[in-house]
């Protein structure tokens, strides 16, 4: 496909503005631009066609099955989009006087009022713009808590080796030393390993539950109790909340703060990589540390992780979703997600689950034996799925499982779809035994074959030369 | 009342049976009894039909009052958005895709990001840009982090930067345990003498906003020289619309250029989603945080785009990564690229020139009113601060006439004008202020 710059024709363009009706003013000479930026020059019809053609080389949830583990690619309801596009929201300046923004306040207040009972927390902020940003905010709450008590010896954050990479990266951004603990053979927290590292230097524990292998840690109450007894706090990574929302609450499990991915669990679209919203909830003892905006709330020594009050329109979408599902729908969605995952895990023939037991909303296939038998890797299977018109699962994560494929079907897939998917996986299992070379070369029917990533990293071309 | 679950209850029962499970509780057998919520125990209202939800949300939107004329900026700018720019990002493929991990089925998104990166490089004069970060404030904080090394840890930030940016950078510094020093402002601009004094060998970077929070244009080239001589990195936070007519940060010696990209086609939206852009030199490219799209080829020699330079990122480096960012503002980056393509170089220049000209017209007319004076003496782009007698009454009178006036700040009132506001509207606003001030 042509780049937009390759479609550009000098002189093409659309005038969107009336002529200037006041006297022109010039910048001081030393601040003037020498030559205009080489932006594309296209008529509106050419812009429209370019992006429509690009959109045909994109695969979204609305295109088909998208079981990207840990990403909760559920259907994004259209009504949520329509509500967030209301001019009564989009045309509101963040610094407009309070009496003209009462509706926005109501959205944020109501979202907090609904998400607190879902998480078992007492207060919430919507300032963080994504999940990792929420993690950063949550761990800063822990840091502020210890600092406010004059407890400066707590320099370590404990993270299981099955955790998302964002957890250790977040702890490091917050100035903590990361203590990685190995998981037990069942993929859950190894209590002895945890006990061995807990101490007076423990600031807290970051945990995902259900964890990244899709298992709810049955020792959760003991885990949080042990951390609290050592004087640390417990941070809940909400990446996998979809499995348990309305069924069990992080607050009841003993967590002190939690981040939510509104763009996963609460059905707001991911937009090809954002905008998301990483709402952070906390118990009462952390509420006074929640971030504020210097310009909107006044300046003091508060935490602030982004300008203004975060990705407001994303909160509107999530609120629409929560109001729609309500008391019955929220746990029904969780149950549906867990049921679909277990059903699919059992329907898939050949490939072995890494943990042969009941899972939560996602499960991990371990292809290491399969690879030894056939030479076909998890990557080959993933790329072969593209030829079958479905999005591959998450690959090579979590790191504690080799040749991992991690599937999260979500509740918005029908049984028919799951049956068809299982059929396709079975066919690929057979194909790997018959014609592994074909799978090494996959995908065969996509717009491009496997790109040369080594070359991309060695000789980076990250912009078009114009 | 919808939960968007396609399966019927009967089908779900069959699926449970196929798994050999008696009921839902059996599915959740790992959840201890003490914390298991029974049916109906979740303490939120029952679900609503789409019709009811629509009415409820619309009622909230109706409690807000959007203004026909906006003379307020301070980090959120009411520029004109061509219709097509609103439309393209709502295409379901773009909207509902995840981060493009699987390049073979994501070329459209990857190419759109590559084009966005190129546009940002063109605007700033830099060599490389990332796929975006959360907003302008976090872009500044990430830039400060990428400029630190073992010896140089301290960040300097101008007091004339946006207060939310200063507070955000301060928070990130609190996290990493690094020092932030504020460079005082004089007459609404960074105090160069104070800057020179603060620039020790421990300073990693200096953040300057151009134009700054007060709308004033800093002597960005001069500051660049001072910062270079001290061996620190120079971070410029720029208004992307102003970049259409301003010299490039590259010429001024910037090592990292960041900014709030909301002006590039995103509505005000009570503060978000917005767009943080980041660009840098080839030398520092591998220190950029976040996603970067690179061009390469497939085995048949076809052009292909991929998420590149991932060895920098958290999923590989874990606690050794410099940033934890993964999801960013991809759809906002797409919006910005659409905006820049639709407006083109000529349209963007018009938006910049008209904003600046109309702001100067408003300033000229307002300062004809007795007691209204410009607070700062330097050149400005599309924002400026005035004194305003009977400030609260004047702003309220404007609001009553569907005009959102300037933002009250400690120094006075911070006004902003974009190309959207006509001369007639500006005259009307001035007359309202005049009536109040002379009453």
C-alpha cells in the first residue's frame, strides 16, 4: 500500500477555514520557521480513500475471533461510543467553571460509586490513562503511605515471576528494588518463597488474581495476610478482573489498592493501542493520597500522573457499559467468560494445556512437547491461525511456560464460534504432523509474510524520508 | 440489561454439563467461601435497557453547558476539527483492534502509526518519534526520565510551564527518587540568569515549554545554547499548531521534543483522551519510551511495518526498562495524522496564523478598556494574560452570553483565541467586558 506521502500531490488540499478577518501578525524573526513542514497534500476524497484502504488491513474484535490472552478482547458495544460522542461531553473544556460541568462530575462520581462495590474499594481516581499508568499510580500510593508514616526502610516490592512485565517495570519507576519470587508448580504463589522474602524492608506485593496462567490463587487470603503482617501493602493488578467481577472482590481478598483496565474489563475499545483508562481504586487508608490536578484542584504537594482528570470519554463508555449490565449482568459476564475459556480448553484437541485443571477466563497451552514432535513452534501455529482468518492468541507469555499460547475467548463469543475455533486448532495440530514446512512459512494469505524484525531493529527506519 | 453474551442460558447449562460441572459455584471452586459473592450480592443497581441507559447518560450530558465561543485554553484548545477527522477514527477496524502485535494482520494500523511518526518528525524537525504517550504532561515526565544517566540525575523545569506538567514531572521524580528544580520565571518567561545558575554538572535535562503556560514565546534558541554549554539535554514542550510557523525545535538545539497533541483534531472532552507526542534525535532514538513502528521487508521483499526496537520495553526488560508504558493513545495518534493530512501544510499554517492574529486582535481591543493591561511584555502566540477589573463579574457576564472567557489565574486572566472565533464574536466579547468594567 502506498504511504500517504506517496499519494501527496503539490497543491491538492481542502480549505476548511474562512479567510482571516483580522490583521496578520508575524512572529519575531528569530523564532520563524524557514520552510513549511512536508505534510501530505491531499484532497479530502484522497484522505478518505487512504484510510479506508488502511482499515482493510486491520483486524479488530468486530472482524472476528480475537482471543488475545490477558487483553480481554470482548465486544465493544456501539451505544458506548455514541454516548461518549455526545456534544454535551466532547465540547466541555476541562477548566470551564464548575456550574457548567456538573454532568461531567456526575459521570465521574457515578463511575466511582459503581466501581467501588465491584472492587471492594472505598475511593477511586480516573486520572491514570492506561493499565500500566494505573499500576504506577497504585504503587505510588503505597510509597506515599509508607513515607507519610515515616517508614523509610521499606525499599522492596515483591513480584511473582509469572507477572506481566509492567509490574517489575512499575516498581522500578517508583524507586523500588524488585524481588522476583518463583511460582509454585501449579502456577500460583509459592507461600514458602513469599515468606522467605517478606520482612521489614517489604513495601508491598503486586499480584494478578486470577494470575497470568488463568488460575485463581486459592491461598489469596493467606497471601495478603502474610504481606500485611510484614507491614507491606497489597496491590491488585486488575488485568484479569473480567474473570471475577461480581463474583469476588479484590478488597475482600485483602488488597489495599487496585487498578482497572476500563478498556478491557469494561468493554471500551482498545483503538489499536489506546486510549485506555487505568482507574485506580483504594481502601480508605490510602484515599487521601489519590492524585489531583494542579490546575483543576489547586496546587499543593499532591500526586499527579497526568493533566486534568484523565481520559474522561473512556470513563463515559465504561459507565454506559456498567449501567447496562448492572447487578446481574456484571457477574454474568464474568461467569460467561470463565465458562467459555473452560469449554474451549476442553474442546481443543491435541494441544496440551499447561495446567490441566479448571481455569478462569483464560488458559495457556504448552506447545513444548508438540514442538519436539513436529518442529512446529507456537509462533508457527499463531501465524497459521492468521491464514484461517482469526487473530492468534498471546504468544510466549507468561514466561514460566515455554512455547506458550494463551487464549482468552471472553464471554462475547458464542458456543458455535468456540466449536469452530476448536475445529481449526485441531486441523492445525494435524497439519503440523503432516506438513510442518507449510506452517513454518505461514502466513500465506496475509497482505505480507513474516516481516524481518531483526533488520527493523538493526537498521531502524522509523520515519519516511521526504 | 444486555451483557452481550450470545449463548442462551440453556446452552450455557449444556456447556457446564459438558465440563462435568454441577453449577456456577463449581466453576469457581478455587474462590474461598469467605469471599464468594452469592447471586444478587453485588451492591449496584440492576441493569438497564439500552433505551434507559441512553436517557440516563444523555441527561448527564445535558447538565453540562458547552459554550458557543471559547476564549480559554491553558492546555486544552478549541481548534476547528474537519468532519472527516472525526469520522475516520470511528471505523470499527481501527477502533476495536488491540496493539498491533501480529504485524501480518495489522499493517493498516502499523502504517498509520509510521505515517504519524513521520508527521511528528516533520513538525519538530527531529529524526524519530514514538507511537505516542498519554498526554503532554506525561510526555514531559517520560522525556525527563530518558535524559538521565548515572551521573546526571537532576531535572530542571521552567516555572512558566503548565502547572499540570510541573506537578506530573514532580510526581514521576518522586517515584524514581530524583530531584526536580524549578527555574523561576520573570515577566512571564523563564529567567535565563537563574537558569544559568541552576545548571550544574548534575543536571540531566532542562524542560522549557514553547509557547509557555502564559502564552509567551521563550527565547528558545538562546536557552538551547545555554543548556548545551552546560552539557545538559534540552527538552522542548511545543504547541503542535504553533510549529506550523515556528522554527523547528531541532534548529534550536532540542534533544527531545514533546507536547500535547490534543490540538490536532481531538475535541476538548473535559480533558481526555488527549495525545502526548515525543520526538528525538537519531542518537537518542533507542532511549525513547513506548511503542515505535519501524519499516522493514518480508521474505518476498514487500514493504512491511512492525513494532520495532522492542528490546527497550517492559515486556522484555522488566525491571530494567526505563518506562512501563505499553498502551498509549494510538487512536488519538491516528486522529492527529488524519487531521494533519486533511489540513495539509497550508491549512495548518492558516490555523496557526489565524489563531495568533486573532489573539493579538483580542488583546489589542481588550487593552483599550480602562484597567485592562497586558501583564507580560514579551511576544506571544495565541494566549496572553491581562489584568481585569471586576474579573468575576466580567467572566460571568461572558458566560451568560455563551462565551467562555479567559482562565482566572494568580497573575490575572489567561486568554486564548483560536482560528474558530470570528472578529465579530471577539468584538461582542470585548463589548461585554467593557460594559462590566465601566459599570
